[in-house]
């Protein structure tokens, strides 16, 4: 879908428009986050990353809970669900571009479906349990940002090249850069491995997918259960619109009976 490519390119530019001008930084609060995964520590980033804010909710103690941030995250989840993953996430766009490289592709199977549960474990451990546990011990640890997320080394590398800086050895020879390289490599052979197996933000949005306003819906009266939608989808869905669905629209294009629609569309 051309529209989806255009939306993702535009959102990536908007997320990082401080690279073009510093005007947005003057008007956007540092206590604001964009919908998709985008490193807040990158100088080009116009606002924070939802994952960083989610970890801060627990790393800074529940008594210091910033209600406006929590409400903003819940509003995004209830309104869009994993539409954000499919339409608004720059890191998802990167993986889709890598998927265009001609190479043997590994299709979804029972093992990829099992691996899809890892991101829920990372959400529980790295985003909630570890930051909260260290806070109770008197330390501040944003576990996923500090130890797992490959977006920071990617942002640093791109910003260094964009500003004409020198790439330092420490930028390339560290374990998070190795995680980034692994994600890039697997993205050539496996569709969206970071989104499917690692990303806690996708896990969080997936919890709200069935009730989100803009998620895809199935009209059971029209559905003949031919499973053409499941075959067309490259995510590890078990049913259209479940927690693994990113509302990319491939299932809607594959359905010959018009049984699939986006949540805001009226039934015909």
C-alpha cells in the first residue's frame, strides 16, 4: 500500500525533524512522547520514546507517577493499538525496507509463533520489574533502553554520519550495536523480527488491539473462514485483529468477500 509507505516516511521525518530545524524543540515539551519507537536520546528526536517513558513510570517510583504521561500512553493504545507498529513506527519502516532485499525468506511457523511471546516477557521484566526493583533498591535503571534496545546505536550512527562527525570505535564495538546488526541481518531473511519477537512497545499496544478504534475488524456475517487473510499476513497472528496484528491491510486486500474493515469504517 503506497499510502502506508508515505505515512511511515512522513512520521519518521516528523519524529526526527530536529535534524532539519531546532524550531520544534522550542514548542514541544520534553515530557511528551511520539507514538512509535524512536530514541529520545538522539539529538534529532523531537520528543521522547514511549518505551522510555514507560520505564520511567516505574524507575522513578509509583508515588511520582506522572499521570499525564500515563494517560497519553493509554490514549494512544486505546485509539490505535498496533496500528502504530504498522503505520507510524520508524524502526518498523527500517525492517520493511530490509525485507525488500532479495533473499530466501523464512515464513512464519509454529516456532515463530512461540517466539512472539518473548516480547511480553521483555515488557514484564525489562520495562516493569527491573526498573521497579532497582528503584526499591535505591537505583535508577531503565533496563530495556540501557541493555537491549538497538535504536540508540542506530540513532547515534546515523546522526554522526548526518552531521559529518567521526565514527568512533566504541560506537561499533559494543553489545548493543551487535544486537542492532543481528536485527538488521535477520530482517533480510525474516519479516520484522524485532517487532515480532523483541519489542515491548508492540506487546503493550497488542494488549489493546482488539478494542482499539482503528484496528482491523472482521464481519463474521460475511466471513466464510477460507483463511486467505491468515495466509496473506506475515505476522504471527492466529486471528485477524489479535495482539500480533499490525493492521497493515494485507488481509483486507486478500479477502474476496469484503469481510475485513478498519475499525472506523462503516459496515456496508
